[in-house]
């Protein structure tokens, strides 16, 4: 039972919650003990909140999951975790996420986690069946994660940072739908909106979101560099690994991957190397330059 509950919690997907560190990291406060502690609390709160969402997702999609070639092995769909047990765990964990968020001492953190829970509940209850809104609802979760880190340590977010996060999130979400449509083919009906989308339409959205994410990041990098005291253009240089990462992920999608983004990031060595390069370059810009 414990193993089944852990699998339902999807710990591999907690990787998404690392976005909580984005705003504090960009603001250069993660080397301060208090701010790092507050960010870690926000991270834990989102891990709990996302776990609750995964439980509700599996509870509400149990019948559809049983028809899916992969999702039918999920513990609730497979009968390893009962509906009642899943419901109880979801409620308890959701309450715990709000309680942990409150430990930051800022009501804004609790509000962001609460909005995340509400949006995902609305998604599972109906938005996932509405084309385009399903993409926006999922992408909003990434933006809220970034926002949680900002409010937890009370640092401002540049409008270009918000735009970059928004379009980058849409890029990942659209890519996931694109990969699902390519992989499932005739079985695409297991996700309602895939019957509405076409490969051509999703390709167009990928182009728009990828280009917008890159443009927003470039403006953010130049804007940040303009107020920096560094002599070397580290911020501008960070555009290179960002560009390579976006192009690499597009290649993964064209090769048929991307239906599970967390697996891509956990297994693609090139993406990991490029990500490490970006962290080093941007880290030097913020903390050492």
C-alpha cells in the first residue's frame, strides 16, 4: 500500500517544483540562510500541493485511465489504492500544503498555493475538456510555482521574467500534447482535447511559445545586465545555453519524445549538460560577478 501511495504521488514530477527557486535565485538571495530556508519551505509546500493534485487527477480520471495503454497501471486505476483512501489522502495532503506554506510567515505564499490547488481542481473537473484552456491551466501551474518562490522571500519579479516563465511553460505543455498526439494516434481519445487538436496546430503553438520564450528571456537578460555592475556580459552569455536547450527539446519532440517531460529532463544527457552550463553562467552573473 505504501509503495502504491508513493507511486500515486509521482515523486519524479516534483522536479517541476524546482521552479520555486527561480525568482529567489535570480534575485541573488539564495546564499542567505533565511531566504534559502523560506524557499525550501515553499518548495515542500508545492511538493505536497502537487501530490494532492495527482491524487485528485487519478481519482477523477480512473475510468479513462483504465482505457489508456500506460495510465491503466496507475495504482488507483489498477485497484491498488481504493477510491476512499485516495480521496482521504488528497484532502489531508492539500491541507498540509497550505499549513507548510503558512510557515513562511507570508499570507501571499498560502494564497499562491491555494490558487494552484483551485486551478488544478477546476482543471480536473472540467477545464481539461476545453481546448486551449486546458493548456493555459496546466501552464499556469509552472508560473504559480515561480511566483511562490518570489512571494515567499518577498522579492520582485521582472515582467520579462514572468513572460519568459509563461511562454516557457506553454512550450513544455504544448510539447507534451504534441508528443501524446503523435504517440497515441487512434487512441488519442483517452484525452478529450486531443480529438480537437491537430499536429499542425500544435506545431504552430510550439513555434509561437518557443519564439516568445526566447525573446522574453533575451530582453530579461539584457534588462538585468543593464543594471548589473559586472564587466563581463554573463547575463547575455546565458542566452546561448537557453537557446540550445529550447532547440534540443524541439528535437526530442520531433523524435517522438516529450509525452513525459520529467523523463526527458531526467534522461537526456545533452539537456542536462546544457542546463548545468546555464546554471553556472547565470550563477556567476548573479553571485560572483
